[in-house]
């Protein structure tokens, strides 16, 4: 259905439809549809309303254009009694098709896919994918609102793909429409909304300072635009008053305490006052009538509710017009809680997709998480050869009342178990009940995990838990303590939420890195390893101190151009001697480590435009004569601990442009193994053919000062194609570049950044070669013209 007004001159009521000779016919045919007016000539044709009704299509494809909206065409049909009994009108079996996609163009393939996807959704209610062509279905409530005063009005229940009723944790609710004003009560539920692109529906979220529990880095920018609710005491769930002021129509929470009648941190204060007495079917902690003492082992001592039923207020909120959703692993009634498995997560995503009428987004998110889990398991198996064993260390203080020294760990009934299992790890306490459990220190030591997964939260830092272990002699002989086989896991990612897929990938990546020293990728979930020097500094005065050499992934020694150096720590104050070395640092995100660079006017040698802004913030060093390498004095004033250069002349004992001036004076006589242009003892004339005539050093060995700089506490790195000793120079091939990036990733402890950069460059080379081959059909011949005066 293309146009209503285009057929006004017809003798009988008619509309303009796609016929058998144009793009609509081609798109429908190639998508597998039967065009019921393919027998009409031309690209479009006027057909009578009677003909359309007699044709009885399964779906109506309706063209959307700003100058001729699809809703106008829908209202036309719903305002003509002839259409009222047509199935596609009664059930709104409509597909919205952009006018701009209705030509023979490159969008037709994706449009065909989305047309099929939308048709399956509207005709059968099934949930499918979106290929972002602009083809879509209509929001059910919009259709109801648009037709309510017409001759063939729609009710929400008439639309097969409209979600009108849902049951969550045994509590059923009927939606009047898609929720528009949502309050999220926890970080996990907020991330669900953001991951499904629903940030514009959020009117408030619990305020958790980013230092205490950071949001998924991927969604930081979106998070910063969401109003924060601080609760009645400035540090709890959004209050009833805040929720009412925001006119919320939906509340989404990870933990049942968000809906508890009494405040989670004060059992004498009612959390919900305006909804009346709470509780009811499936909304009590125990079956109604039982009189038990409630002790939540997961809190600090003293939280007891005696002689009462722990009641929750979701039925009352529903009656008050506010929908709710609670994570299925935290249902009020323990007998209704879902197991912490993939399917529970996918069921939540599917239901949220239905509630918010974004089923294709839900399907895509599920596919992404499934893919993440599969890759995580496969990567761990390929790298380790087996499932690594792990203990999930959540809290130290939570088990203070236990008779024996104990800590709080992830057990077999919650998100930690699901995340570890799907990432390919074996949870050594999966046999314990509930989501978390108190286990003795003796049990942990006896379990001998390969890695320790340590939860990081601002209110309970992971380093405190590491210091606890390193200050108890019982742990000193444990391998994971001796070698710091620790993985840092954000508290906010430890729920059954959309971040678990990326977190599983990063957990595998971090485990491979800490256990084997291998370098892997980062998927920006917030899961990470600990900076080795931080661990050394944090444990140095404890009973089980770490040395940098104990940590397998700490880069303590490297050899570059035959010269070996041992690092005391990751370099913090770097001077780059050339544009290329500077760009290496910038490309690896290390600009905050740079304290100076050689000043080269941009008109002479412009920086890579991609990094121009970062470059402009870096201090420039002009050298002794205002036009050379950073001087020894400048480097010392900057308190540099590392020098990175492209050319060996940066480390030459004598200045590259004045062979009578020493470049390095404070380090003593230079040279040594692999640091002379010729083997020590040979007395040759040095002529550098790459310079202007006259640069000759006769009767001396060309010596370099890297060993002496190392002895003076300054690390160095020299491009492998420019090694001092010609016999050690690496060939100018891809692998030489990748080896440099890998070594720099190790030196600066950013192995995942190094891996990503290598992958990007490899991809660029592959695309370049393929593009040239496809365009030219062969390798083009070329001459690289560098310099006229040099010869």
C-alpha cells in the first residue's frame, strides 16, 4: 500500500499499490512474498478497495514517508467499514516500509530480511532479528491510540505481537501500554535497559557513586544523562516520594529488597507507605501464616526480622498502576527462584523485549551473549587445555559470626556460578547452596584453585581482600597467592545481566594473562587483572609479600637490539625521541606516560592527524641547539625513567649533527656489548651515507649509550630495524612491527591494547591488498621517491 490520495480520480474508491513492474514487486518476490497485484502493469497501479478486501492478504506492507505517513493509510482503512472484518486490519498485520527503500538500490537486501522479520513478528508474534534497513512494525499502543475513535478501532489484545500480560516471579500484571517512565533500582537492571537501547524510557536510577560501583564502561556516556535518585537517606534505593514525583509507570530491580515492605537497611522503616499493607500470593519470603525468624547471612550482623513474615509490595504497586520486574534469581518466594543459568538470562531479555516492544533488540542481545560465552569457553580450552578451577571471593567481613575464620564466596545458586560455568571455569564451591556461602579459609586452601576471582567494589575494595590473604600465613604457600593469580571482577557485573557475556570473555582473557603470562584482548566489561607493581606495593609489609618476579605476567626483563634491561616497574615518565616512537605511544593509549617529545614543527613533519589533539598536550623538548633530540639536561629535569626512539642516533655518544659534541655526558664512556657500530676493538672509518657530505668520524668506534642509561635507571627502547649492531637489525616486515607492539604492551602492561592494535593493522593490510586486487586485478608497480639531495 503506497498511497491513498494518488487515486482520487478513479470512479470507485481506490488506492495506489505496488504492481508487477517495479521495485515493490522485485523486493516482495525476492523476500519470498506473493504480491497479490503482480498481474497489474507498471510499477504501481490504482486498485479498488473491493479488490484489496477480496484479495485477503496475510500482511499489508505500508509505505512510510514524511510527506505521506503510513499511519494516515492505516487510519484510512480503520475508518472505512469495508475493512473492519479483514484479518490484517482486525489484528494489525502491518509492516512499515520506508519510501527511501522502495527503489532498486543497495538497501533492498536488508529491507527484504527486515520485511520477513517484521512479517513473522506481526503475523505470529515470534521474535526475530533487525537488519537496520528501516523496515519495521508499528508500536501497538500507537495503533490503538490512532484508531480508537475510528470505525474499526483496535484493542491492545487484538494485536498478536502486543505484550499485554506477563508473569514475573509468580506475580502477574497487565500492561496498559509500553512503559514510558522507568526507574531502575540497581546497576544491573539499569544496564539491562541501556543494553536494550531503552535509555530514553528511564526517568531515574539509584545513585551509586562511580568510585563505589562503576557502570559498564560501554554505557558510561548514556549513564551520565540519566537522573540519579538518592533515596530517603541519600544512600539507598530510590524513595517512594522520588518515584512518585517522577511519575514512574515501571520499576525494574535486581534484588527483592527493592520491593520489601520495610527498608533493607532499617527494618523499622516502611519503604512503601502509600500502597497499603504489602504481601500476598508469591510476595512473601515464606508461605503466608508461617512465623519465622529472618536472618540474611549476606549482611552485616544484627539484621534480623523476628516474628513476622518478610513481605513485598509488587502486587500493591501493580494495583497502584506501576508495573514491576524483579530478577528471576531473586524472587520473593524461594521456591519460585530461577536457577542461575543462561536460559534464565535469556528469558529475562525476551520478556523485557516483549514488555518494551523491542523483540528484535532482545533477539540480537541474546545472540551476542551466546556468542560471547561460546568464544570464552573455546578460548579457555585452547589456551589452558582444560577448565581452570576458581574461587569467587566476594567479601571478608560478611562471615564474621562464623566459628572458624571464613570468607564469603560465590557458591552454586547464583550469578557467580553461572558466569564461571559459561566462561569455562570450574567453581570449586558449586556444591554449596544459595548464591553465596561462608567457607572456611582452610577449605579454600584445600581447594587449591588455579585462579582467585576477587570482587571489586568501592565499598569493599578487592585490594583489601588480597591484603587479607597476604596477611594470613595459612595462604603463603598457596600458588595463587605466591604468583598473584588474581582476577578483578566488578561488583556491578556480578548479577544475571547483559554484561555477563563480555565479562566472561574478559575473565578468560585475564585468567590466561595472569596464569600463563599470555596476552589477550579486552572487551571492556570492567573485568581485569591487577597492576603488578600495585600488588607488590600493597603486600610488601605483610606476611606473604610479593616480589615483581613472582608475578608471571609482570614484565621484569626485556631484550631489545641485543641489550637487556630489567624494569623496576612500568615506566611512568617517558621521553619519545622521534615522531614514530611518539605515535607508538599514542596508538597504545599511553599519552599520560609521556613527559616530553622531540619538537618537530608540524609543517616539517605533521603528527598522525588521528592523534593531533593528544599531541598538542605533550611537552616539547627542543634539544641543546633548539633543533635536535631532547637534551640530556631536559631528560633529567623531566625525571624520565624511559626513552623510546626510532633511530640509533638518539642514543649515540656523540650528537648526530656534531661529531665533536657529546650527547650523553653524565653516564660515562659509552659502548659495550651490542652497543657499538662495529665489534669492539675494530678501528674503522664511519661514513653515514644517509647524511649530507662531510659527516665522517675517522679512527674511532661509533658507540651508543643504552647500557649506561640502563645502569643510570633509565630504560630504553630502540626500533629493531635501527639496532646499533648491523647484524642484529630486524628485517622491515610485519612481524618486526608486531614484535615491537607486543614488547611495548609487555613493558607498559597493556597486553590487550597491544593485541587489539596488531589485529587492527593486520586487518588494514588485508583490506588494502584485497581492495587493490579486486580493483586492479594485479599488484601495481611503484617507485618510492624519498629524497633528491641525499644522492
